[in-house]
């Protein structure tokens, strides 16, 4: 259940691949083989590719200036051009290290882009999207692992869950709900159905929403090109941990399909010290159990070489106890059911491959039900349902060799229904039911100019029209300068805006006793990045980024009521280093420093609560012939206690720093079957991970995985 680091699979074919952008193309495609009788002909690798996937954020790049490579998952979604280059042409293409997609060169990234594949996720042993993101630079996440829940914190570059944009196959998920533990909970998204996860920032806010203060996370579900493939996994471990998954995927003529199911559950009834959250009379964690179920499916029909139709669905259910950082024997429960369905059509239009049209419609639903006793005498309950209908039309057009235009229309309608119930005499006057809705329409355009052979400029604009708030104009700019083939400078700036959630405006939260405020103003401001990508040697690369944001009217709860608390300034630094020591041995280092300060009010000058200043990860991995051994060290500097501190504890104080050591291994048994073992917290020390939430001592997880 803990965070793990991304290890050796990022190193492919002798060069370091730290990730690819949304539609980046890397690695020459493997040769196609054709047999006629006893004769075998081999087509040489080609660099002209026709893209058949369109659901990825499109600030396209190859990390750290690594030599372009194409992962298996991406290459399967590409179709080779019918023309085969000559030997000399192929050598020239390889020497220039250029990849052409849809008839044009792939623009480089002007902000950091990180990609992690399903294979890499399996190596981490991560069971949820939250745990996957913990291993990427920029994140400071407490909302994962033993004893964690929605209260413990999810931050990217100092911004919260609802200040980032989350996509499933390119469609929005989440509901901008902030009460009744309704924020997007990525712990409920298990990893069994995931093909890869891609993180982008900068001008991606122009394309996918001005509320992406930190960045855009796109979760891509599996699609198999092989005739048919079965996979399964079963694991068990300490404190009732169980993880089961099964799936089948394949291709039948022009139709590809994938369907699967996964469950994760844990009792989490481990010993905790005095003063810990939800410490029961027996000294064990109380009400910390969790159970998540995921169901996913995907159908893709390739109408012809230029048109693709796709239908996919993802459903999850969550049943868990809540901790609240330590109210005595807290017994509140949370039931959360989610559903996301989407239909998309993709086409290469015109007579060439330089014009792509994409149309998508989607439906997202989240149902939250929180309930429990109050002072063991009274009862409280909050039920909230959020639904969203989305539609998007986008045209990506390479007008000239030095100019790419991407523009479109976004529509999103939100429907909200909530009900509060409390039998506490002083709160019964707030019992009510609310129904609200609103619609947001956005026009967006992103211009990418190749000013010089090694200089790129992006200019973006997003115009929002909201039925509840005034319209807003949000520009963006990004630039990149490839100084040499191994060193590049980049930077981005975006204007951001997020409207308050409908629940913050209109619905009383009887669980926390938070009052709504219909006079809330949108959060507004700007976010920026500046960084350098460099390759020290062919086996050692790094990516360094300075980031910051300045947010006005930040939303928070003050004296039990939602309020705009004023200005928050955030500055920080993130680094990612990858080193391929030998073909079998690799290492990584990630570091994030976040300084997020309130500039007004009673907490002026203080670091935002539960955000650590520093987090770091170091990993060493060995991978040979199916055998894997990975060692991880995770550091956290501690965070400000602020919320629900123990009696007598200063809310300005910080929890202690901690260092965690983990080890995992994969041992082949027979072909396609392996034994898995995960050991967490090797030092066997119980420490405070975040305000009154403690990590147990040494824990284990073992299991079997199979794929046929």
C-alpha cells in the first residue's frame, strides 16, 4: 500500500527513457515480417508513422533529450506508412534522430512531462493511481498507504486535488466536490486496468482546463493488439491486505477489446502509539479498513486506416472507514460509487496525414454517502451525487512545417444533488436538500511555432463561459531552446482559474459542520515552470525544474465556513535523475522541495498544513531474464500539524521527518508465472507519516502473477 519508486523499466534498448509525452513517439518500430511460402521478407524500420491514438494530452516530447524510442504499447497504436525508405534514407533518418507523426515532426516539451507504463507500475507494486504518482517528481502525497484517507493530503507543486485536472482516456473525471470526502480519490482507481499514466503541465492547461493549477494527469486504460491475452494476479499480506485482478484483452479483425476486474482490501488494524488517530482501547488503529472494486472495459473499432471509433467504461466502488486525524474512536463510514463512460471518434481528414479531428462525448457520475454517530448519542449523514456530461471537438492541424495549430470546443454540464441529516439539536436547522446545475463552455487554441531549428514557442488561449460566474480569458506561453543535442532550456507560464464547487456554495456538511457560502469568489492566479533537460552521458540523464504559482482567493474553511482566505504563494524545485549503470542494473533519484505560504489572515507566513518542505526517493533495481530485485528509500521532512492537533500541541509545529526502506522481488516460476514479494519499512520502526497518522512496522505482501 506504500509509495514505491519507478525503477528499471524506464531504461529501454540501451538509452534512458524517462517518459514520453502524450503523443510523443520514441524508439524505431520493430521490423514487420511477411512470409510467402518459404520466403521471408523483412521491411526495415521506418520513421514515418501514422498515429492511431488520440486520447493523450498533447504537449508532445521525449524526456531528457533521449534518443527517440517507441514503447511497445505506443507502437502498437501506430500504423507504418506504406512507403519503405532506402537503406541510405533509413541511415539518414536514424542519424538525424527524427520521428515524423501524422506527416510532421513531434514538437518538444516546454514543461516537464512524465509517463509511467503498466509494466513499470507492476514493478513498483503500486495498487492505486495515488501510489503511482507518489513516485514522480513534484508530488507530496500523504493520501496513500496504511491509515491514510482523504484528509491526509494530496499535493502537486503545492496545489490540492481539485486544483489539478484528472482525465480518463482524455475525458474529465472527478466532480469538483469538496465536502463529505467527495474530492477525487485516486486511491479508488486501482492499477490492474491501466496501460499507462501521463502527467503534463504548462500549456496543457489551455487544452484541458484553466483549473489545472498544477498539471494534467491522464489515465490510459489497456488495449491489447495481440489475438488474445489473459492476465491474473493474487496477493495477500499484513493486516488483511488482499489484491485480486483478472483481465482479458485481444484483437479480432478490426475490433480490439479489453475487460477486467480488480479488488483491493485491507483491515489496517495495526498497533499505534498513544496520541495516534483512532487508537482503540486495545492500542490498535480503529475504523481504518478499506475495500475497493474496479470494473473496466474498452472496445476500439478501426473503421479504416483513417477513422477509429472507441467506447470505454470504468466503474469503481469504495467502502472505507474515516480517521479525521484522531477524534476518539471515530466511526464515520464512506461509501463512494463512480462511473465514467466515453465514446470517441478520431479521423485523419483531408488528403494527407497532417490534419486530425477528434470528437468525444462522456458521462461521469460520483455518488458519496458519509454517515456515523455523533458523541455516541446522535446520528449524522451526508448524501451527495454529482454528475457531469462532457463533449469535446478538437482539430490538430500542421499548417506549415514550422507552425502547428490545435484548437477546439469544450462543453461540460454539472448536476449536483445533496442531502444533509443530523439529529444533533443545534444542527437540525441545517438539514436540507439541494439541487443545482451549471454549464461551462470553453474555446481553446494552442499555436506552436518552430522559430528556429532549435527554438520553439507556444502561445495558447482559453476562453471560458460559465452560467454561474463571469467569463474568463486564460492565456499561456511556453518556450524551449535546444542549446545542443544534449542540453535544452524550457519554460512556461499559464493563467489559471477555478470556480468554487457547487457543494461549497450551497450544501451544509453535517459531518464536519462546515457551512456553505454562496458568496465565494473563484480562485485565480498564475503558474509557471523553468527548467533544464540534459544528458550527461548515454546512460545518465537528468531533468531539473523550478516551479511556482500565485493564487488569489484560495478557498479554505475558516471558523467552520467556506471562505476565500486570500493570497497563497508557492515556489519549489523538482529533480529527476536516471542512471543505467549496466544492462541489468539501474538507479534513480527524485527530489521535490515545496514552499507554499499563506500571505494573509491568521496564518500569514506559515507553510500550508500537511505539505512537507522536502520529499525524496532513491531506488536501485536489478532486472535479468525475468528476475527482478528493487530497493527503495523514501524520505519525508515532516509537515505542519495545523489540523486536529492533539490537545496542547502547537498548530505551527511540524511532525518529525522520516526515512522508509522497502524491498521487492519478482521470481519466475515457470514461463509467464512469477512469485512476487514486497517488504515495506525494513527498519521495522513505527513513525508518524502525517499529522497523527502512523506507519506500522515491517509489513509484507506476497502473491502470484500470470499472463498468457
